[in-house]
C-alpha cells in the first residue's frame, strides 16, 4: 500500500471538483480503484490527498448510501455520523463531515498510529514472500507479504476469532498462513481467506517507506464514537448504581431512578431444545422486567432474544421500550411469526449516544466479525461507563473504551456444534476432547488479555451459563466442557489489578461502593442463604410439543416440499452436495423420514451424487427440529448451535458461504406453504 495516495488520486482524477462538490462512484469502483475501505466503518479516509473532496457513494446492489469527506494531508477532523441502510456487505459506516461546513462545529480527531518501524537495514533484509514481524516494545505481531516492490501487511490476528497465524506447511506457493485456532488459511498476497472459501478478508495496514528507506506499518484509526460529547465522572452515592445478575446474559441495572435490563432469557429453551438455563432465576424476575424503563437486546440468538420470556412480559406490559441495533438482519425479524405482542421496539443507529435522561445515555456498537447480527453496548451514567461486549467476537472491530467502571463479557465457550456434532476422519473422541480443552484455554487467555489491555475497574464474566439438560443430549453435555468463570477471574488477577466478580442469581453489585473500596463488604450483596442457585429440573414438555407438532404437518406428505423449501432458501451456484437425513432422538434414520441429496451448484435434487469433483456433507437432523425449522422458515442456528445435528464432511473444509446463508441470510418471511399445498391439490 506504499502508493496508496497515488491510487486515491487515480480514483479521484475524474472528479477534480471544488471542495464541497459532490460526485457519484459505485461501491464496486471504490473497491477496484484501491480506495481504502474498512470492513467496519465503510468507505473511510485516505491519506495524503491534496484537496478536500466530498463525494456521494451509492450502489443499488448493496443499498449503500453515504457521504465521504476526505481532508488534505496529516490528521483528519470531522464529526462521525453513522449512515444506516439495508447493506449486504457493510451494515453501517462512519461519515466525516468537514468541520468547516455549516453546522459542523464539533471536531473529533482522526489519528494515524505507527504500529511498527523497521530501520533501513531491516527493511532491506525483508525476504520475498511472507515475513513474520514483531514489535519488541509492544509484543504485537504482524505479517508482511513482499512481492518485488509490492508489499501488503496486516496484524497477526485472525479476523475470525483472534487466533495467531503461523507458516502453512502445505502452502507450496509461499503465499498463505494458517490460523492456530481453527486452521483457517489466509492468502496474504490478497488478504483473503482461502479456507474456508468466501469468508473474511483480513484488515490491511498501510505500508510506507520513510525518507531513509526505512519502513513503517501504519493504522488509520477512526475517531472513537463514545468520545463525542465527553463527560467527566461525577460523584455516585451508595446505591445509586446497582447491577443485579439474573441469569446467563441478563442483568438488571438500576441507574439513578431508571432501570435497564440486558438480554432477558429467563424461561424456556434456546436454540430449539438444545440449551437450557443453568441458573435458577430470582423468583421476582417477571416483576423486575415489568419495572424496567428500557430493555436492550444484543442480537437475534434465542439465548438473548427469548420469545418464551418476552411472551410472559408482553402479557403484562406489551409497550415496554426495547432497544436493538440496526443490524442487516433485523433482531426482531421473526416477531410477527412468534405471536408475541410487543409494540415499542426501537431500532437505533450504531455509534450514536441515545439520551435517556440528563444523567443516562447508551450507545450500541456492532461486531467486527458478524456486523450483520451481533452488537454490544456502552451504558454511561454520570460519566461512569459500563461496557457489555455480550457475544461479540471482535466488538467494534477491536476498538473499545479503556478504564470503564464495569466490563462484562462472555467467557464459557461451547456455543457451537463444532466439534461435538462431527464424526468421521480426524473427529475421534480423543481429538475432540483435546481440541475442546485447547480451545477453552485459548478463549480464557484471550479474555484475560483483553481485560488487561482495557483495564476496566471491575470485570464480570457472564453470558455462558447454559446447560444441555435434555436427556437426549447427554453426550453433548458430557463432551462440551465449558470454562469456569472463577478460573478466568483468577487468571485476570494474576496479570492485573482489575477487580473481578463471579455473579450468582440475585447478587447485586453496588458500583459506587466497589469503585471506592473493592473490599467493602456491602459492595456485593449475595442472595440470601439457602437461595437456589442451579436449576435441577426443566419443563421440557410444552416446548417439545411445539416441535413435535411439525412432524405430522400436511406439508411433509408431499416430497416436493424439498424443492419448494430450498428454492425459497435461495442458496445456489456453489459447488457443494449435501445429504439431508431425518432422524430420531438417537440420530438413526427416522422411520418414513426423508433422506435426500441437494446439489447446490444447480440447485437440483439428484438420486445419486454427481460424477464431477465436489465437496460433500452429510447432515443428520432430528426430525422434530428440522421440520419445525422448515415449516416456519427459521434459521439453522436452531440445528447447529442447538446440537440437533450430526455432521460428516469430505473434504474437511468449513463451507462458510453455505452455513452463513442458512444461519443468517435466509429470507425474512417463511415459505408460502398455503400456496404450496393448494398447488399440490
């Protein structure tokens, strides 16, 4: 990216208009003309442009509409404002308005950070191909790819889930590296993942040579949105801010005279029938929800958006204000189908303070890995920030506020069907056990490092308290070992002075007391002695009855439902053949159930596998869950994350495009089965 300024000039040369003039450029042109594009923030700023240019960028293919202002040399100033639209690739972007334009009085500084400096001698010693580099002062690792005079660079952190890249011994061309976490492969000559194909692009750094032929790795840092209208922390009275843990990811926050609740999952299962609450919620949980002034729901997964819980709430208070981020797939995409009567759902843009009263505001941020669905939140009361990163893999692209009063995040792991539900090839019980153990340790180390870097005053691990309690999932329960929150907290204490809190249902943290004196015996009030902490029984029957009702539905009397469903799903032109097998509880073929092939290259349904070379997956699914999902047009997270499948694949490649489509990108409305049955006669 040494010639980035040149590329930018080429991109702009047709439109050498006076400052403030507008022109149009398609999203495709932005990409092909090498203008720097951040995957989180949309079209962003380019360095060393010699003029002010204001441009309007639009693309009908992704619904993109934004305004981008580029300022000349050096740092950039402007007010960051998110632009929201129904994007396919990018959900939200930040827009810089020239501070000299009318009404743009406030200014937030854009910075350029030097991540690594190489002396002229070190730069001359760079070899052709892949170079692994480290900043000895910061301990941060980087990868630089050199091909003659062309260089590309990135951080040595896998964008998927933060793993470290190492040399790929199977790479004969010297262009790819392998992630130590999930064995994903990155082609550093293009910064695209080659395994799984069609997944992420790695965020690039700017490579520049200085006047002495030394080399710099630079990162363009956008303004932090939470720094707009900054507030200094004010005095908090004891009891003014209290945080009560209810279950899993659900917290009840008392913020002055307002109450706010996070992610209420307090009854029923999540992911069809795969997840059940580990903790017994306080007996007054419904009263607590009804008393809330606002509820934040981070994303659409059913351990955060719990329709059984919201049904109970809607029966008493249907107009309660609920706030969600403006994700590509709406959080409440299935509200009408659910039958839950909620009337006050508020969709808010990313990166903008939402004012509740003079003392309280909050800001929703997107995830850097799954911006189409995941969000996190900053709540600020009298200048004291509470950061809840929820399930985000890379919240806000890794840029988060430091030294907040309280930080909470997930910690447990195990929220995936991989590798427990896989068999064949390397997936022996021994391999799975070793993999799970290693993965959990990596997650603990990652969370501990994140806490150390951000230095919150207090840290709380949550959003991992679920159990596979149905008897049919005994194998998953025994295999899917999860992290112990106390182990994480002990690791944090070894490496920092951060105070930690392992919550129990009904326990309350008094923020003012804990900030003043973490040893204050009244800082954390535990539930009364004898309070039931762990659930020992679950009401399975009503929820399993709902699933079982789909098994005998009239739809499945007609084998043509298969073509109808997958045509509706809309995934094709991809070389993958999948065998779908309906099974009983034990994943044996269901008597009278369907067993069929889907060839996604041409969306056909052959009797035998095609003769061409093709990847192959076999997916066995419990008949009640797969038919419930098909009938209602639900996402396949219910199958995969809910442990309701068993899978084999050849070769052992994760087909990101396939799974991402069926887990996130299915149509928003279910198949028209009424019309289907009419045509069936």
